[in-house]
């Protein structure tokens, strides 16, 4: 059990842009579960999808791994020869806590936790790449280049799982879905002020795109098959196969 997320509970006069710092690390599991509809199901699904796509003698990348929940789900279900997970995050606080958690468990699939910017690392011999709610934090201009790098590094038959908060293409419907998401957060114990302050802190930090934009990017990258495998309100997960 992680500590309860109360970061935006009190009114903040000088609201700063959201950062993945030590304060966030301390409450992260609680924060993500109470904020992202379907998070647990997606993590579980990633483990199941991994069983279908992870190959022997390959690498699995968990990009923007935070505390390594997706890696953990994959490690629990997959046992193949000579493969390993490379879990990457550019938040020092996240990486330190992730190492501590992952080192506490022994699975046949080893894990290497790296502190790095996911736009700066090579992707090699990959059978599975996971971007679980990470691409949305990159400037839009860098997103195609990252997908190209991932595609180049994937083995034939390898897969990319991309989970994102999305924006509906039609504004009226988009507003209704945002309202439903806010109700979901309220139901999970966040106050209106917490919801409003978090939203403001994420402005220009988390930049959502539409499903159509993600699909167009998969096509431009060259993926042979791609579609959604999960959606709850404006939270979607895609599977793309090389
Ligand atoms: C999970 N995948 O629990 N390079 C490396 N890491 C980055 C970068 C970057 N350029 N930009 C952001 N991050 C996780 C949840 S959280 C999603 C992912 C959320 C990292 C950032 O430090 C943070 O840990 C993560 O991406 C996003 O399955 O909190 O909404």
C-alpha cells in the first residue's frame, strides 16, 4: 500500500507545473490508480499480451516505467530464455524506488532499470516495447521520431503497447468524457479543488492527442497491424505489431 495522494489537497498560490519528483514517488501507486480509469486492467492486460509477443533472445522495453508496474506484470507471466527487460525513466526519484521494488523479487526474466531520457536510448532486438502513459509527456514534435526508433528496434512480429489519455476529436463529446473522468476521480475521493489544481498543473505537461492521430502515426511508422485493445472513458491502450 502506498501513501495517500494529497499533493493538491490544499490550495496552492503558486501552482507549479507537474513533475515526477520524490513527493510524487511517495504517493504514485495511489495517485495513478485513483486517477487513471482502467489502470489495473491495463497493467494486467500488458502481462497477458506479453505472453503472446515476447520472444526468446530478445529485449523488452518499459519506457517511462515509473515504479515498474508494467515490467512487474510482464515478469510474473513470461519465462523465456536469454531475454531481459530494460525499464527506463528520466526521473531519478522514480528510478531509485523502482530499483528498490524490483530488486526485492526474483523472476526468470531479469530487469535492468536505467535512468535515461527515452528519446536518447537505442532500442535493439526488441520483441515488446511498452509506453504505458508516457508518450503523452513528450513534446508532440518528438513523438514520430520515437516511434520510428522503436519500430527500427523491433524484431519482425514484435509489438508496441501504447497507452494514452486521449482527446476526443469532437469538442462537445470531449467535454462530456472529461466530465465523466472528473466524476471518476471524485468517486475515488478527490475533491473538486484537487481535481482542478492537478488539471492546471498538467496543462502543457500532458498533451493528449486523438485516437485518429495515434492511428495515423502507427500507419506512418509502418506498423502492419494496429488497433485499440482497451478503453475506459478518455484512457486508451493500443497494440501495434511490426
Ligand atoms: C506505469 N508506465 O505505472 N524519458 C523517460 N521517462 C520519461 C520521459 C522521458 N522523456 N518523460 C516522462 N517520463 C508507468 C506510468 S507515468 C504516467 C508512467 C503518469 C516518465 C516520468 O518520469 C514518469 O515516471 C512516467 O514517464 C509517466 O505503468 O503518471 O500519468
